[in-house]
């Protein structure tokens, strides 16, 4: 799965630091953010993990992207509906990854608009830039809680499937509020809500995964070889383990941890608000909106679900199951997406 040479990866671990490459569009305004040891660790783990796995990111997330595409097309159409503003808008895709949302937004934009992709992983940003050619893309390697953007400078701010990777999501949302212009749009896509880990869909997805694993003859041969001590392994698990091992070594060499971390602990940090400790898992969408965006107009709040990724040969089965379950559980998705619009000053006092 991961086709990088180990030595090359180790080199990358050593050379990339959070603020290393930063062709920042504007000077950072310097927001207060969580700089505790854990927060720094979570950021560095995310940076390393996404740097090391971006080569396979699009393949691994192909199905998720297919499900999420229509929401982002709707958002890009809202950009087109922005009456009176023809060009020169600033659009930001935070935690852009390999550019799934960036590309959709780019296609809806005027050549004079400014599109800025931000991510903590330089390797992911490189992929996003390749995907968005020939659009002119500005890039910044930065943390979501310290955006290199001026106050009230952004017309549309997008985050997709990424807030739960960040150690201080509230700090990130405060930054979004700081940089959005009055009347600017904020679109947050496909974050886990509080039901995420208890939802029937999540359980069914897990069951389908297990079934697919046990039904796969090649996996069974590997399992049998491993049982006989002949060295058979699950290739994808093995490569995830290798990545986690490298991350752990890198963190130790940087003095961020004393003892090696096991793969589960590393993966819990990658998905900082989605796995592991229950108190960190998922967001309360309505509470978020009420607490952080009281002066915003709610344009859209949708809940959705899908069964996650599947090996290629099981995808048709999973797509069919997805459709059936969506019909059966229309309003109980464990992911939420929303679009809010910042009120123009004075508008919030209007009756
Ligand atoms: C699941 S990927 C989503 C990527 C993309 N938005 C998509 O939908 O395909 C999460 C992304 O968040 C980025 N990320 C994680 N922590 C971050 C942070 N603190 N600041 C900025 N980006 C971060 C990762 O590097 C990764 O590219």
C-alpha cells in the first residue's frame, strides 16, 4: 500500500517541521491556540501521518469522496450565487489534503478569485497543487488554529473531514470567525457527531469490514500462513504499522516522546476527536453552531452516513447496502455537514 522506500520516509520525517515551508498569503494575526504538549504531539503526528500516506490517499478515500462530492458542488454553486460580487473573492480550503474540495471550488471560481489551500502536510499540498492546475493556487503549510490570513479577508472558508484531526477544534473555529468577511460563508463538511461511534451504520460498517476480510480467500491464505508461522501478513495492516513505527521513531528522535508509541495510540492521535477516549469523540453540531456562530445565519445542516471504504471487489455490494440503509435511517446519520453565513454588521440586531 505504501510504496515509499523506508529510508526516504525517514529522511522526510527528519526534515519536515510544522512551519518549514510557508509561502504565506498574508501575515498571521496570531490567534491564541492550544500549545500544550499533547496538542503539539497531535499536530506533529498528523503532519507525519498525512505526509507519509498521501501517495495512497486518493485511492483509499475514493468512495468517501464520491459520497461527499454533491455537498461540495452545492457549496461551490453558493459561491456562484454571491450576488453583486463578480470576481476577486478569496476562498480558503483548510486541511485540503490532496485537494478533493480545492479542485471542486477551483472549477467554480473566476480566474481573478484567489484560492488558498492550507494544510499541515507539505506533501498533501503538493498533490493538491498538481490536481488544481491550471488554476493558480496559493498554498500555506500551517496549523488550522493559527491561520496565516488577515482579519475579515475570506469570502468562503471550507473544511472537509478534517476538524476531528485537530487538537483544538474550538480554536480553529474561532480562527475561521476571525478571518471571515461579513456575509462570508463557512462550510464544514462530514464531521463525526456524537452518535458516530454508536450509530447502527458504524456497527454495520464494522461487520461488513469483518465479513469482507473473512470472505477474502487471499486474506485467509495469509492468515493460515501466519498461523503456521510462515510470515503471512495482512499487507494493508502491515504498511499502516510500518508508518506508525516510523512516526514513533521520529517523535522519539525529536524528543516529543520518551517511550515508543504503539500503532493504536498513533492512530488515535491522527483522528484526535474520532477514536480513542470517548470524551474526545465527535462533535455536537447544534451546540457548536449555537456557541460559536450565534451571529451567523444557518443555511444548511445535513446529517449523513455511509459504510466507509471497502476493497474494490466489495464496493458494489457496499454501495447497494449504503443506499438501503440511507432509506431506512434517513435522519440518523453519524456525520454532519453545515453551511453558515456570517451576518453583516448591524444585521444581527435586526428584528
Ligand atoms: C482526512 S484528511 C481530509 C483532506 C481533505 N479535506 C479531504 O476531504 O479529502 C485530513 C487533513 O487534515 C490535515 N490536518 C490535520 N491536522 C491539521 C492541522 N492541525 N492543521 C491543518 N491541517 C491539518 C491533514 O494533513 C490531512 O490532509
